[in-house]
């Protein structure tokens, strides 16, 4: 009888230990089940096939870009030489004239040659790579964006935030932007403002931010108009033109900047950012 009681006590202790171990490994809370992705989400078909390569690598999506754009701009090489004074008395920076105009070159409209940044789109000779989780999750806290690329646009160009330098607002550089809210430098062509060549007051996909969440235009497919439930980063959870399942995503916020522009992404990352290298 004593041996039987010992066996029962031992079984109870082992069972309790197993339940305790399970509770500890779960942090005492229900975990979000991992979603296994076996094919690229439909949205990534919108990325320009000539300038980008997008593929699934395990449970990561890889976006590679040549840094070019697939639309017209005055920042393509052309037969007009232009020059601009460097910052802080750094001398004159000259962008040499080309023998012929690039096929996508157009004359500047909202900027002019004397205000344009140095360099042309096709001067860039490099590449960018971004690896993001196939099923991105919001982080426990937001983080601020930094200088340089914070995302990749469907055109192949880079997405930047609303600063032109460390704690330097974009205001002073707006005059150099083309009609797509973009300019060159310090490395390649990049967007600060709504790029009207592929998103003009609509729900089109603009690109992906480096935390893995997609960035759409000012309108949302879930309502057909401007969303009213955006968080501080311009994000919300809703269906998109690419998904009937509600997913968290960003929008360019419908808030005027300098009375006529719309900043692409002035907020913080809601997920964990990944390097664009």
C-alpha cells in the first residue's frame, strides 16, 4: 500500500512538472501561432521586374534592387550640364552633360536645373538588398527611422523619411525634388514625398518599409477613401487591394506638408526594422 501511494505521488509530481514546464516555455501567456508562408504574397508582384528581384527564402522575403526607377524624371542623364554649390562652402559640384538624353528624361517642372541635387539616377552603380520576415509582426515598442533608405519602392527606388540630414527637416531641400517628390544623393535616387508616377491620391502599393510592412497610398481599399483609424505611423489593420485577409500596413497620411505635398513616411517603425544594404 505504501509503495502504491509513493507511485501515485510521483506520478502527480511528474505531471505537475510537465504542466509547469509548458507554462514557463509559453511565458504564462498564449503565443501567436507562427504563420508558415509557402509563396510570395500577391503584393510583391507589383515590384518592377526590371529593377527589382523579389523571392522567398525560407520564412524571409528578399527584395533586391538596382537603385533605378521605372518612370520619367529630370534626374535621368541628359544633355544639360548643371552645377550647385556644395554645403558649408564645399565647392561647386558639377553634373556633367551626357551625349544624349536618357529615354526616361523629362525637363524639370516643379524644380529647375539650378536647384536640382547633383548626380543622375543612372550614375548609381550598385545595388540594395532588404530581408524582411514573410509574416511581419508589430514590435513591443516603436523605433524611430534613421537617415538613408528606410524602404524600397515598387519602382526600384529607395524610400526615405522626412529629414534631409541629422535633425535637419526636409523643408530646405524641397526645391530640389522632382514631381515624384524625389531627388538624387548622397548615393541614389530616393523618394521623400508622394510619388505621383505610381501613386497619386489612390490606394496603390508604394513599396515596403524595412520592418516588413507594406506602404500604400493615401486611400485604403477597405473603404475606398482616406482611412480614419491610422496610428501615429500611418498604419492600421484592414484588407488591401492585394489581400482579403486583414493585415497591418501603412499609408501615406492625407496630411498636407508645406501646403501641397504629402510625406511618404514621417512616423516610427511599428515593427523591427531590418538593414537595407
